[in-house]
């Protein structure tokens, strides 16, 4: 897991419920409001990799972005976010 703007790299672990929780644990500045994919405040550019959603967002964002409040890396993929 790489945070491009912050220059940080962190290992993903299933102990995090979402990419947002990992970002918060790494002190990466993030914007969010709902944590369920409804408000879209957390929508972030996905520079590399693919994510899956849980819960499913009301409307899935374009593949070039991710709702980090309710997404996780898909399988064992490397993810790069514009954070």
C-alpha cells in the first residue's frame, strides 16, 4: 500500500476495516464523513491497483478513484492512492 503524496508505504492487513483506517493509522491526512460510501467525501484518485467495496457503495466510482472509507485492496494487489 503506497500513499503517493505522503511518500509513505505501509503493509495492508485485514485488521483494518478499510483503506481509510490504514491511512488514519499512518497519520495520512484524509477527508471523510460517512464511512459507508454514501457521501463520497473520501473519493481519492487510485493511481495503481484495484479495490473491492464492503459495504457496496450506492454508486460505484470510476475505476480511477476509490471510496477509501469502504474499500480494501482486491486480493493481494499493490495499491497506490493519491494521498
